[in-house]
C-alpha cells in the first residue's frame, strides 16, 4: 500500500478502494515517510541529477513557487495531526499575540537565510499560505512575509497568491486588506455543511459561519476561490455528502477540493475509531462518495484535473500544479518541506526545534540540499506517482527522454490488462484515446509504442479509485 505523504503544501494520498488521506494544502514529508522504491531497472549505479541533463531540464527547473506554513489554529480538530499552534479561545487578540509575532519573525529569518542558486533570476510565480488557519494571522504580518519573499526572491506582479481561510476567522475588512497585499486566491475550509458533522470533527465553526464566509468572499469580489470538503467522516451518510456537494455547487466556487478521511493514529479520531469499522463509512461507501463527487461536480461544469481537485475552466491551482509536475519549490515554516535539486528537505515539526533549525541555518550549519547529489531513480518514482494523480497523466515522451524508452515499454506491459479493463487509458499526442485493440497492436511492434503513445493516465473515477494498486504496479515493474 502507498501511504499518504506530504510535499510542500499538499498531502499526497491515493484512494485505495478508497481510503485516501484528506487534507487541504499543508506541509511536506515531515513525519510520514514517503514510500521509496529503488528503481534498479533504470541504472545499475545511482545517477546524479547533474549527470543527466534530460532530468534536470525536464523536472528540476529553478523554483518559482513558495509554500509558507502558518500553524495557528483556534483549536486542534479531531482528525488533525499537523504541526500546529493552538491559540485557544481565550488567547490575546491576534494582532498582538506574542506567539504569532515571534513565529513570523523566525519565519522571515528563515526566508532571509535560505541560500539561493547562483544563477537565481526567476521571481516567484505562486505563493501559498497554508496551515493551520492562516486567516488568524493579521494582514500586516502577512504583508511582512510577502515583503520578505519579494526582497529575497522577487514576486511576479501577477503571481497567484493563495491563502487558506476558515469560516468565522475573518470578516470583509480583513479579506479586503489581504487582497490589497496581492492575495488573489482563497481556499475556504468548509469540510461539511452539517452541524452535527462539524461538531463531531471538532471544527471551530458552524454552518451559519460557512454561509457568512461564502457571502464575504462574494461581496469582496474574490474571483478565484476554492471550497474544501471531507468525505467518509464518522456518521456521514450519503444524503449528507450529496447535500454538501449540492450546496458547494450552489455557492459557485471556481475550485473544489474533495478529500477522503484517513484516521491518523496520534489524533482524537485515532483513539476513538478504527478504519473500516462503524461509525466510519465502509470502503465501499467511501468509493460511492468519491464517485458521487466526481459525477456531481463534473456535471456542474467542473474539470476533475487531479485526484482530489476540481475546477472551472482556467482555474486550476497553479501552486499545487507545481507539485503534480514534480517541479522544484521552496517551503518555509514549521514542518514544511522544500523540493530543491531533486531532494526533499523537511523542517522540524516542533516549534523549539524549528527555532534551533533557523538559528543553525543563519550560522551556515544547515545544507538545504542545494548541493546534494540525488538518485535519478528516486526522481522517476516521484514522476510516476505524481503524474498519475492528474487527469493529464504521465508524459511518456518526457519520461522516456529522462529515464529510458525501455521503462516506458515495461510500464505499458504491466498496464496492458488494466487498459483492457478500462482502469488505465492511453492517449496519443493529439489526445486521442487509444483503445485496447490498437494498444495491443502497438505493443506487439515494440518501437511503435514510443512513437505513438504520448500519455498514460488513470480513468475517472474507476482508475483513480484503484490508484494505490496501479501505482504500485508501476513501482514493481521498475524495480524487479
């Protein structure tokens, strides 16, 4: 089984008929070990990025994205195992809370001390403030962070700047102040539209605050905004899930993220529930939730462009797409992880340890992987795993160029029965779907596969529902 893992600001998880991990944008590889299968079929000896220009040119471009972790929450939700700082309802006003002030100071010190490539010349095209509940941070402090990023790396004038916001943590004045700073995308953490489900999850907001938040986003003229929903919650029934989807569609966000709950061991849910047992929905029910979301959202005009992500035309999350195409990115803050020169580098999850990390960084005692040599085999596993999360799928031409045409043939061989069953699809360069009979013919001729096939992707929704198994097959054939 492929477990969930974090990258930059997103938890990567695959439905396993269908037990995917939900989460909004968050941190990268802090505590959950990424599954790592060495692909010996690619090379007998580890190959560094610098030894393969095709890999470097295709997958390891200079970072133009930054994830910033703001860990503050009013309280910890029952499903949450993220590194957060719970402020509590009796805490000082956010504008003068010393915990927030001190953290922002340390965060900006980290940004300033982060080494940049000697040929750095590309400003940031996306910035994502994740958490935690970033909307608890005063706009003036968000401004300090953006100014620090701009001073260090540069920020494009038309950059996508996203922030996660929870209902009940902002008003129109705060949102307008954030928009004046350049924030142009909001990710609203709704999770459910039923009061009883919100309470059972330990959410700090109620249904009325959801509707108020949606109204605020609309009245402020935010064009690009997303709603986050969670399926497979305890006691969640199909009619509840259908209602949440319907109300989301009525709200007309440009983007919807749908996550399936995974119970983590070190959470309140972990002490209360066992996966697959009541009151959690069964795996078959979870699969039906996933299919319902795919059908309802696609019928409403949303493109299902990634396993957990739907958008109106032209409103893909540019920042998250950085992850799906395995492009380098910066990450800053508690528990976050960057991806630089093919290496993922995690920050500590505990605040005291993070403070020590920043101090060591300033003293030149930390190598943020700028000069690390990496194994091309590891990059290949990332490329397969991340690409098959998307509706676009795995770019076989680029993969062949970087990792060899023989590996493309091996992937085609192992996916042959799944292409015939309809769980895996092949496309040519004109995005024409190749049927099973034509695929068999191409495969029998060997070189024809590399000439004709352009992409392999998982079908929606059935292929996505089996993504754990199908991606594992790819790893196994590349690592016999």
